[in-house]
C-alpha cells in the first residue's frame, strides 16, 4: 500500500511506510487476507512454470525457442498479475482512508489539465 501512498500523498520512504501502517491498523484482517490471496495466485503461476519445466525435462531437452516461449509466458503472466495487484492495493488504500474518516485524495486536475471523455478546448485550465 505504500506505493499507492507515495503517489497519492506525495510522500516517500519512511513517511509512506508509516502512513500505510497507520491506515492498516483498523483493516488487519482484510489486508492480510488480500495479501494472502494475491501471493497464493502468484505462487500458483510460478508453480505452473515449475511443473511445465519438470515435464519438459523428463524427455530430451526442448529446443531453446520453446524454453524462451515458456519463460516469456511466465514473465508476462507475472507482470499482468503484479499490475492487477497494484490496482487492488490502490483500491484497498482508498477503503482504508474511508474507514479512518479521511477525505478523498484530490483527483482530476493534473498539471493544469482536466481529463474529459471527449477532447475539447475547455479541457485546458
């Protein structure tokens, strides 16, 4: 959660870690369960990779192209899962802020631009 805090709260390092601890205090069960589920799926991704490597090593060694495809597939699956996990932790951060009664983080106006569905001249402030 400290990565989301670093971006949203404009703090970093120990400040982000200490704020994540403060926000985590009232949400220990949900946060722990969330982390366990996310890490279990990640372990399953690498377990499937290990099973595929064990099946491939039973016979003659596969060609390097097949090994590279397997490695690339695992790297892609792991990257997609980590991206999803960061999105989940961002939502969890928002829920923790709500549970502590803190106001919502300012959004929508970034460096003088207001993002809209359709491009328009009024989008620039």
